[in-house]
C-alpha cells in the first residue's frame, strides 16, 4: 500500500471513528438539553443564586450546563478578541453590555487575558458592577500552585467586582508535568478546593487545547463540574477531542463548553493572512480558510456541548453570532462529515493550538 493511500485511509478511519463516537451521544444529548423557550427562562431545580438573565429565553436555545442547574444560552461570550486589548474600554465594554442585552448568560474570562494589566477582567468587571446576577461568570488560573492560584483569584474577584465566581477553572492544561504539578502537594487543585469550601467559587473546571489525553487524565483524577475544550470542524484530523474526550465528559454529565470554533478566524473563508494576526502559537495561517461562520458554529453546536464561547471584535460581530445561535438547527452526520472533509487542507492552521510534535 502506498503511503498516500495509507494516509487517506487513516484520515477516513479517523473521520468514521469521530462520527461513531459523537453520533450516538449527540442525538440524545441535544434532545435532552434543548427545551422550548418558555421552559428555558428558569429551572425550578436550579440551586439558589443561580444567575438569571430574563432576555435569554427569547433570545436563543438553551442547554443544561452539566450538573450546575444553569441553563446556558448556546452562544456565550469569550473574554478575548476586543475584550483583552489594552486601553480598549470604548469597544470592549459596549460588547459585554450588548451581549447581556441580547440574552447571553455565560461569560468567560481569565487572569492571563490582556497580559499583566488583565484588561479582560477589568472590562468585564465594569459591567459586573451592575449586572452580576445576570451571568454565569467563569474565570481561570494559569498558575499551577496553590498559593499562586489563590493570589490570582483574590485579584480576579477585585477586578471583576464580585465576591464569587460561578466557575473557576484550571487554564490551558497541555502536558503531563502540568497534571502532576496541579494534582501534587501544594498544587493548584488545593486552591480550587479551598476556594469552593470558602464559597469564593461555586463550581470547578478544567480547560485545554493541545492534547485530549492530558485532559482525560485530569478527569480521571478529579470529578470536575465542567470542561472547556477546543473543538471545531477540523477536530477529527489531529488529536481529536471529539473521539474520546467529549464522550467521556458527556458520560460524566459535565458542563461542556466549546471554544476555538473559528480558530481565531483561520478556519473561515474570510480569513486574510496578515502578520498582525499572528497569535504566537505554533502553526502559521498562510491561506484563507474554507468555511462560513455559520458552518463553523453549527458544526460545534451539533456536538453534545452545553454552549460555545467566542470572542468578538465588534458589536456587529456579536449580533451576527447571536442571530446564528437563534436560528440554529443541528446538522446531520453527513453534513458534519462534509465540513470536516473540507477542512482537511487547512487542518494545521485550523488546529494551530494543538500539539503537533
């Protein structure tokens, strides 16, 4: 057998495995998670102090965020793009305000977004001064130690103008040494447990982009409430999160948040390679992508995720994404396989965040 034929058959097998792994859980998960809009406004089983945005029910479909009792709109706002840029208050704050107006009820940020000044948390905090009760607020620690993480949390709460987070997550876990340090003596997991005990945070999570096996090991070691994972239409081509990690998270009834849907624009046909867009990650994007934003978004929403987070550069971009979420209908397996096939030539740039070693 030629190497080209072998590579093609391997790709086809990976695609079949992906569809087999996700197809069985997708139908049941989506059927159980989407409720009529009239039922989505509030859940009688939701724990006390669960955030509630009155605009969400009429704005877009909602899904259970795992075991938390929160019904998340299927589109959520990420804390990057315009929301992490320095001295960008005039753009960033209106995006956050408008997101809540449009029914977004999950916000994601992190201590490392916006560099040392932590611009993302500063902008989000301005809105939280008067709208904290309307959103499930998630942040992260990139420190691997107990003491370092607790120091980050203390500053995060101040910047975000709140006395608690709805979720605090381990940020960007991408190697076994990360795992060993976090779960070892004096590691960051001790900080998460302490913060939850002190009611500084309600739920605990883990996040990652690079290697599904590393995150699976985290899930084996601790019963996290939620997971933030990078999964887009190119996912089956390399170190697929959807083949093994996603079913594992579904089986554990976790809140599952998808990210990197447009791969910072690199999966989209509108992408124009530009040095100013260089993220500093390991794979350059030298050519336009192949999908429309609707295709990219609907692919991930057709998986058994609770919601997806996307950073926005403008209010217009935000409004477009919310409208797409409002109009969402799940794709068929054939449609998803077609989108994955189209992304094969640009897999490296669409999965620039993966470990390619």
